[in-house]
């Protein structure tokens, strides 16, 4: 920083003209003036203003008699010449005060005297803290929004999974699936309905397991009538079909096979039953033909005996 040679305001050494009075600034002079200002600033000792004026040293202290003025060598103060160029526009620097300008700048005697450039303050701490605080608040708000979004997403997806799991239980006969639902969603809105259905399904499964081991046809039929929508109904019907076919096949009676075919038209053994029925019908026809032939033979033998023993009363026992 330098001072304008016209109005003595502080201006930048890089300025081409004073922003206050418009006085043009010579770049070379500005550079030399900036260096001189810096040198004079370095030479001024650091003093603490106490508000108490210093008393002039006595003749004894200075070793100079009254009436003699101390020379520059005796006082140890060199006379400094003003390096400022003549003021442009005819103005001259005030020379009424013999105190070197560098000392006056360091002492800061008056607003009109040249002042040492103030060192630029480091802006701040306050703006930085303010900026950092705003950034922190923004991060906190962003983090809150992110957490809220994640919570809402998790809640929404959990609701969808719960609804899907409940829908899958419709028509399910495995108690393990109901147990899994109750463990995963203990606070579900469907929990009461799931518990009630779990009790029924568990009882139904226990009953079915007992029937599979040693259930009779009548017990299986009773299970089908009691639980028409149970998934075990088809298995029970297959079991009944198997028992009826085993009974008909073992009897080898045409009436039993025909009855099986009547109550199980789509049974698993319907083809075997049809084959057995045809076989039994052929056997029955053959048996009827054999019996008819045996009867004819008996009647023929009876006629021949009657002709041979005409006039004699003969009793013949026929085999039919």
C-alpha cells in the first residue's frame, strides 16, 4: 500500500490512478514508494503507547550544554530526506515539521501525517466459522433426510413383504409356514388370523399323520368329508382308491370289480379293473357254457338208460 501524492489516501501500489481524487500514478514511482514504505516500516521500532509523554533528556544525560543543539551524530538519529517526488499539480509536501516522515508514520501523530500501511487483517475467523457452521447444519439436515428416506423405504418394503407372506398362507397346510410368519411378523395386523389358522392346520396335520400310518377306509372317508378343502383330500382319495382296488382284486368277483369301477370312474386302477372285469366275464361265460354242456350230457345219458330199460322203473339222479 502507498499514499496518493495528491490527497494522501492509501491506495494500492498497482493502481493506475487514485480512486479518491483521480490523480494518475506513475508505476515506477509507485514501486519505489512501496519499497520505501516497507523499509521505513521495518526500521520503526515497536513501541507501546502508555499515554505519558516522555521528558526531554537533561544536559547531564545527553552531555550537551544549554544552547547547544545536539548533532545528528550525538543523538544517534540520522536525518532522513523525503524521497517523495514533488506533488503533481503544484502542491508541495508540508515541511514545517522537521521530524522524519518515517518516524511520524510510525508514531501516527495526526490523520494528515503519512501513516504506515496497516497490515491486512486475515478475514476471518468469524466468516470461516459461519461457513463451517452452515456446512455442518446442511450435512445434518442431509443426513436426517437420508435416514428418514431409508426408514420409510424399509418400512414400505417390510409392509410389502408381510402382505406377500400372508397371501402365500392362503390354502397352506404346512404349520411350519405359519410359525415362520408369526416369528417374522409378531406385530402384524394379520397375526390373530394366522394364529387361529395355525391351530386348525396343526390339528389337521396331526390327524392326517395318524391316518397315514394305520387309517382304515372309513376313517379316510370321514376325513375327506370333514376337511373337503384340505390339501390332504386328494391324497386321502388316492388312498381310498388303492384300498378299494385291493379289496376288489383280492375277491376276484365280478360284482366287486364292477362296484369299484362305479365308485372310481377316474381311479388310478380303472384300466386294470376293466381288464379284470372282462376276464371275469369270460370266465363266467365259460363256466355257464360248461354247466350247460354238462346238463345236456346228463340228460342224454338219462334218455339212453331209459330207452334201454324200457318197462322198468328207474330213478336217475341228475347232477343239476
